[in-house]
C-alpha cells in the first residue's frame, strides 16, 4: 500500500505561497527530525510567488558570460538614478497622486535623455585635445534606452500638472 503526501497550497495577501505537507506518512519516517519538529508532523514551506524567477536571475548573474555586464551595472544604470536624485531633484516630489508623479518622472527622464544626446553630439563635433574623438556618437545613439517612451506626448490624454 502506497501513501502519498498531499500538499495544500495557500497564497496570502503579500504574494507569499504557503505549501504545507503533512500527515500520517511523516509520523513513521526515520528522518522526520530533519524535516520538521512539528508535533502533528506537518511542514510548511514559504516561497514568494516570483521566487523561481529571482533564483533564475541570480543563477544567470553569476554565469561568466553575464558577470562582466553585471559589473558594468553600477556604472551605467545606477549612475542614472543617482544623477536623477542629486542633480535633478528627484529625491522628493512636490506632486501627489500616481498620475501626477508619473508625468513628472517622465518629463525628468526625457530631459535627462535629451541632455545626454546633446552631450554626445557636442563631443562628436568637438574633438578632444589630443585630436581624437571623445565618443562615438553613432554607437551611443543606438544604445540610448529611454526609460519612458515619448508616446505620452503624442496622446490626447490630459496631463495633470497641478
């Protein structure tokens, strides 16, 4: 006669999935102490709904191919948010509500991207003192990633400004 442990599943309001195992099969198991100390022989495993994806990202991050890219993250991505906080007043917002703050952030990042493109164009036309180019504009323009698309400027939706 074969016994199967039937798990119960429960997801709470914080997106934590609780998977419980228990029952009669564990009572007679010689390695029960390694799994649970529960008197009713039940074991509950708590895992976030997205935990599989977090573990997959961690695995990819430590692969040799992506280790160099991840090392550059602090120079490329984190620098943008640090500049936004320090140079563009994004430490605090003077607006309330999701729509108003979203529009404010979109305009800030659009301005930061335009500033970056203007700097690249300036450096492309004005050579460095040693006679070489400061940057390769064509490569940088292809790598521009706008955090928020400009499509919101072309829509007929009202933008809440106050």
